[in-house]
């Protein structure tokens, strides 16, 4: 496998945007691809493997090239060269300033295997925190997210049967297969530019991992109910809810970012859902909420993202002990804030894409200790090590009848 200089150079520049300008990795990569119209499918695939491979194994490659400095000073060309060496067993002749020999880098890559945090590319502080918080399953949960994520879609069942959409996609050369236990899910067997299809533009399906697809059914929402979707963002869960409610009922989607809710409105219109209302909140946690009196409330809480590292490997390098502590405080605040939005006899579902008990069951236990009108009805952890999907936690809390 030969990696051309233009791909190496482009990926090096793109990595710099992620780690020095703090751009989200997927956004930076998409921009890179869009500006290189002459790249074919093979070039795009190779660039994606290289770019995300370096991010996924950042600490391993930094160790291989002997770098121990600040993140902003990472030698991105050398990291790209280390990735090529590990894939092909030979160094590229780019960049010209590579001073380390292939033998030295191979030896350091082999040495890295003796240190979990280095080889699996986890910051030391998080490795220590995870071992204390998760326990003996920590390494398995991290290692399960070292590979590229699969491509999954959720079929808009209000518009298409799963088998019908399969047939329509197959006509366009896109092979899919159902995912057992997830009635609206299809796995796309080979990467394709699905976002360019008319079917996608018309709202026939959305991109969504099966683990994420498990959250909305966990609410047990029924046709005609009022449901609040907090931290709705661009609305993947709201759209799933509208589908399950068969567009009959009321969905109130809230977020502090108006631009994300604007995107949700566009997606809802595309999918022909008319029951979604969006409500922009300010960042003041003391802001008085409207009297929702909802049958179901979903708190899809902001979290560390340690369950979706396959898709967002740069997350690890943007976390810090301080930001994790802020997230824990925000999660606790959201639970307290939205508790009164649940009607008597209703459900509050708290969910994260985290593998850390501190963000999951421990948050729920703390909330229940001071909110005696709620009790734990059911909780579930979808382990990326067991399922191969993204990692999610969800807890369904029932509010006592009056």
C-alpha cells in the first residue's frame, strides 16, 4: 500500500486543525475532502484511514516518534509517517525531515505494547480515573473502541418498511442487512455516499448507531403522549420519537443552541413530522422552565463521550479532569431541573453515551436519594465490548402517582 504525498500532507494539515484549532475531527475531515474534488473513492478511503487512525492511536504514534511535548506542538507529519510504518512496515519518503529510522520506530511501537495507556492511547489521568470508576472491564471497554465504527441507519418507519428500503438501496448498489433486536436498524455493508441519495434528502432514513436507537424505545412512549426531549441538539432522538408516536402527540425539543434546533426543524420537515416543537433555553440553570407536565421526559445528557470513541476519537484529547467535573455537575443539575417536568405516573429517562459509572448509575443513585417521588424502574448499559456498537447507558425512573 503506497500512500501518496498529497494525502499525507493533507492529513497532516487537517490533524493540525483538530489539535491546535480545536475543530471537531469529522468537520475538519469533511472540509478536507470537499476541497479535493479530484480525489477518487480510493483516495478518500485512504485519507480517512490515515487521519482517523492517527487520532485513534495518537499517543502510540507520539511515543513511536519520541515526542513528549504539548498537544499543540505535535509533529503531525511524523505521526502520519508512524501510521504508514505500522500499516506497511516501511516508512514513506515524506516528510523529508524524518530523522528516525524505521528500526527505531518499530522498536518503540513494540515497547508501547507494554504500557496500556500508551498503546491504547488514553491520557494517564483518564486511565487512572477509568480504572477506579469502571474496574476490571476498563481495558476491554477502551480496546473495543479502537477500530473504525460501522455504518448504520435508522429507517423512517412512518414512510418505509425496512425490507422496502433495503430493496431501494440495493437498486443503487448499496447492500444492507437488518440488525437483530433493532427493528428500524440497517447495517450498511460497504461505505457509500449515502448523504447524497434522494432517499436521504427525502427523510427515508437517518444515520444512527443501534446503541443510540435503543434509547427512544426505552421511554415506552405511546401514541398521543407529550414527550420532552432535553438537550435535543439536531434532533436524532426527537425524529425517532416522532416516528414511534406515528406523528400523533406532542414532542417538545429543547436545547441551548438555537442553530441545532433550527437544523432539527429542517430535518423534521424533510421527514414529514409535524408534532415537534423546538424551544431554545438560555445557559442559566436557574431559568424557569415552562410547565410541561409531560408523560415522558428524556435527558440525553452531555457527557464524556467515552462510549462513542469509535466515531469521535478526538474526544479523549479534549477531555480534562476539570471538564469531566463540569459535566458531572451539569448532569446532576439537569436531573434536578427536569424532574418536575414529568407528570405523576410518568417516566424520566436519563441517558448518556458514556462508559463511566460516575456519569451513569452513580448520578441516578444520587438523584433518587434526594427525590423520593421517583424510583428506578429499569436501567441498561449497552457495552461496546459486548455489542460491537457504541456504548450507552439509560435509566428509566417512574414518578409516583398523586
